[in-house]
């Protein structure tokens, strides 16, 4: 056996062009696994402890967090094709290869000439049948790592482009016993393995090994033109927050993302409106995931695994929105009983996780079931109740259940319900004469069945429902009420296949039903009554082809059929294309992506108002659908293992954006909405340090956004168009994020944000107006001054062009401090957040007083310096 492995090692080394290597003479490419070797040798010699938490994805190193210590494993997967091309090219040969690129694409479907290469693939599962996520799978030729990858969430792995020979297959995962298999791989052969690991307690203390292949590195190598950025739980906890950690507020630090005020968690991506962001909770759409009219999101940070933002170039599988896709993934836990709780100045929260007894799981046909559930509630109404009635409270409930069958199928259930309640009916009428009862919230439920396929890929079936609604009533006026709601039901199927190690094909489709109702009624008369429904059939096919560390190509085609009632049927064909070319041995990539995106619903919320609720309408007789054509071009890369950089330019057009029609005809049910066009273009830059005690990033965004609508107040027919900058047109936005250690075990975080002011419409003067109702004798007009019209004033305001001015430059520095205290029963972590450290008074809006001469202007500021504190408990 030893001779076979040594022979394979020799052949592998010669194939790689490095000659026969002794174990102490590994080439630089393959010596990166030494950190993993050191960790696993240390682990193998230690006694028992609890299993760490995994955050890995297929093909990458995995972070393990055990008792506050981060342990990151390092793996490498470098394709054989890449190694064959590792030679210094002359300048003229580089130019020739660029000119021949499209010729290469034309023949990319030809059978591989490298028939001496093989593939090893399969799944890694536990004894009970559930997938082992983040396990490291390596092929060893003697002491040389021939190929390596991490398992994905289904436990699948693939080691492709491996030279024929005899190898040792090594599988390692924290919390499990190591497993090895001896295999012989023939030319062009594919070997399939279904591996079962046995649980084994491991104790790891005092070790910090930096991950050389982060999740971002895997995306860099395996995703074509899409721009994907991630905020994980570790990032979220160390980012300074307003009151408490918030996944949606956290993505404001990413390039291309703009927030218009401190008071709103709504975000805008690359010149798109807030309603053009598709927000998914475990794959289920959620319409308005905000509390307090948009002040912060409904997501509990303790339930978060990660938040992924697709800010551009997202593939054909995603439809329904045109600006971005934000995926919020819940963490079902590892099955061990655990409690995470916290209290902040806003609310208390608790998340509990565990697993069902084996007998209970077996009784419902499952081998293993793990779950986590959380609850959050504001507490001011409870604390203040002895003294007075506090009229507001919020609640959130979220649950995720993950079950595995003995055959390795995964079944996932996700549920969320939450609401805000503003109840002024119990207040004394003398203190608050207008009594109202106002509530709004979301309900989400989704089920998902996933089956891994032999050779890689999966079959995914999902069914879900999502509802959002708000209701406003006036107890003293029984005939007055306001109601707005929207609902969506979806059935979806996706099939992902891997015909060859370098070719992937995904097809799928979804059938959705949407309905909405907007009603304002008073005095027996209905105003703005709008309702409708529709069916949306969306299908897609996409393919990806890769030559490791050389080329990555993706092409997709999406077809949407929208049938509204009322309205005409709409068919849209949306092609998507992405090309990525790797340079410098795979450490630099040039990428381009283009595509068409469609959307069949709108929010009529006035985005220039800091706080507000969404009022949703569907495309149909009264509103058009949105079509956006997008193109982006970028260059990104790694310098060593510490630094990642990215520069990306983009342009987007928007056809079918809407706004309220301020000149609508009350007798016309279909002119409440005004449709128009939009355009945005800009450049995003990112520089990030990924490893070390001190790390962080700087994101710089340049943006120009425009909206064009008919000027309905103009007297001319036909009415001219007016083009203006929307509220989210922040020309320059810079975010600097730093995470660093402090003395005595404290952890610090800084965020500094600076940007140009947002647009607003400036008042340039006022004038006294004449009113015909005061005409006297001979038709002469009487002066209508303030003295004679105290209620309404006697002045009109002259305005400049819409949004032609800008507020002063915005800038704010936030800081956070955390320190975990280890106890015998668990961990307690106090945290302090300081918002607006140097008390910068950023302007929210201006108001004017015209009863003085000259008129005066005053500003209302956003957050002053705001210290908040809280603590978290884990056991």
C-alpha cells in the first residue's frame, strides 16, 4: 500500500511539473494544507468536548467557533488544467489568447482531451443519515494533497480533474471520528462514495488558524458574473448597531447599498427603489420585513446563519424583482440543546434549539430532526403599565425545523409571524383626543424537500405562503377605516444536475398566485379602493461551464407569464449571460454580466418620507410591470491570502417605475398611478482584509440615478416630461468598517460612513397670494394676508426644480464594544454601542417660517450621539 501511494505521489508531482518531492519539499501550491494538518494532528491527540459550529460551504475552509475561539480549516482545490497552464506567457501570446477567447468558447463542448483525469465524488453523512456540513474531504498521494473540498449543506463533495492513480481518501470533521478509504482511480473514471462518520467528542482550546480559502474565495472561483456579498453572524455581532444587531441594517456597509436616513432600515441597491429588492427568508419571499415603520428589521440575529446580497448579475433562477436579492438563511443548529438570549433598550429576545428524540423522529419517518425557535418582544408597555399606558409594542416569532431521512433527503420547515401594534384607544381623550388602533405585520410559512442526486446536484421542491397587511381604525368614527394587504402563494421545483465535472445545468419553475387590497373608507364613501389578483408562471434554464482558474461561463434564460385581473396578460423573456476570465494563476478575474429582469408589483410608499408603511399594488390595468436591462463589468482579485479587492461598473435602465399621480381624476379608477422610466449608473469599489486580529473593509460607491415622469401639473398638452434625482441618489457613499481586539479580552468594532447629501426640493421664496373668494366691487381682488387668514396663512411658496438641491454632506462614526465572560454554565456577553460618536447633526429635512421677515429656515436632525447597551447569554 505504501509503495502504491508513494508511486502515485511521484506521478502526481511529475504531472504537476514539480518533480519528485519529499514531504518537506512541497511546492507552494500544495503546501497550504499544512495548517489543516497541524490542526487535525492536534485534534486527534485531544480528549472529549462538544462539537463546534460549522459555517462552511462546498469547496472551502470552514470556521469553527468553540468557546469563543475561532478555528478555521484550510483546504485547497486547484484544477489540473490550471496547473498545466502555470507558465509565464509572453506579451504577444497573452494578446493572442485574448483574441482567441471566443474561438475557445465555440469548442468548449468538445470532449476533454485529458482522458487521464478522473473524478471522486459522493456524500458524507452521520450515523443517523443527516448530512455532515463542512467536512473536509482530501485525496492524498503520499504526503501530497492531490485535491480537497468541503461538503455542502447536503453533505455532497466533488473532487474533479484528478490524475489516475492510487490515493487515500481522508474525511475529517470536528465532532466526528476521522475516516479513511484507499482507492484506485482509473483514467476517465468517476468513483462514487457514500461515507458515514461516527460521532466523537473533541476538545479544542487556544488554537487560531487563519482560513486561506474563505467563503468569499469560493464564490470568487465558482460564481460567474453575479456580485455576491455576505454578512455572517460574526460580522453582524461586531458591527455597531442601533439598539441591537440587525441583518438588514448591516448590509448598508456593502458597496452599492444606500440608506437615505438614520430612521429607516429600507435600502436601495444601485439606483433601484426599495420595493425592487427581493428579500427571502429561507427561500420564502417576505414583503415588508420592518418594525416601527421601517426603523429596523424583523429578523432576530440569534437565528441568523448568514445574509447574502446579490447586488447585480443574479442568475435566471431569481425572478420577481429587478434590483437585488437578499437571502436571509436561518441556522437550525447542530442538534445539541442550546439557548441564546439577549436584552437591549428596545426588546428582549430568546432563541432555543435542540433535536427530537430518535424514537420520536423515527415515528414520523425521519432519522434525525433538529430545530430552533425564537421569540422577541418590546417591553416598554409592560414596564410602564403601573404608571401609564404605553401604546406601542412589537412581537416576532420564528421557527426553523430540519429533518433528514435515512436515505439522506432533507426536509425543512420555516415559519415566521410578527406584528406592530399602536393602540391609542386606551389613552385618556384629554391627553390624546384622536384615538386610533393601528397594526401591521407579516406571516410567512414555507416547506422544502431536497434530494441530493448521484454525481452532484439536487432536486428541490418548495411550497410557501407569505402575507403582509396593515389596518387602521378610529373607534370614535365607526365608518372610517384603512386597510392594505398583499398575499402570495408559491409552488416551486428546481433541478440541479452535473453531467460532467465542468458542466452544470439547472432548470426549474414556479407557479405563484398574488392578490392585494387597498381600501380607505369614510362616511360611507370609499376612496382609493384598489384590489386585484394574478397568476405568475416563471420557468428558467441555466447552464454553467468552467475550466478551473481559467474560464467560467454562465448562460440562462427566464420566461415569465403574468395574468392579472384586471389587466392584460404579459409575457416576458429574460436572457442572462455572465463571463469570467481568470488571470495571474487564478488570483485575478475579469468579469462581465448582462441580463434583463422583470417585476410585477410595486410599493406606493413615498420614499421621501423617513418612516412609513408599504402599500402594495400588482401590475395590471392601473400599473405597468417593470423591465430593467442591466450591464456590469468588473475586475476583482486576491493579493496573497489576506486582501481581496474589487472594482465594478454598471448601468441599468428601468421601464415602468411608478409614483402617485397628484393630479388624478377622482372619477377615474385607473389614473391613481403615474408610470415613468429610470436610469442609474455608477462604480463600486471594495477593499477587504479577511484575516488577522485586525480586519475589515472599505467600500466606495459612485452613483447617478434618475427618474422621469410626465409633469402632470404643467398646463401644456401633451404634458412635458420632468427628469429628477430620486431621494436615494447619493452620488458618493463611503463605508469604512474595522474590527479589532482591545485589552482585557474586549472586542471592538468601528463603522464610519460619509456620503454626499440626498436630494430635496428647496423653497426659493414666498409671496402673498390673491384669492378670488375675497373679491369686492367691480371684480377687484382683495389682499388675503395672514392677518385675515390665520388658519391657513396668506403666503404661497415658490419651489425650484424637483430635487434640484442637496442636503449637506452626511457623515457618522459608530463604535461597538463586546466582551464574552466564560462561566461554568455558558457565556455572558455585555455589549455597548455608541451611535454618532462625535454628535454630527445630519439634516433629515428643512422647514420654513414665512411669518417673519425675512423668512427663516430650520433643520430637523437625525440621530444625535446615542449610547445603547445590552447583554447576551449563551448556554
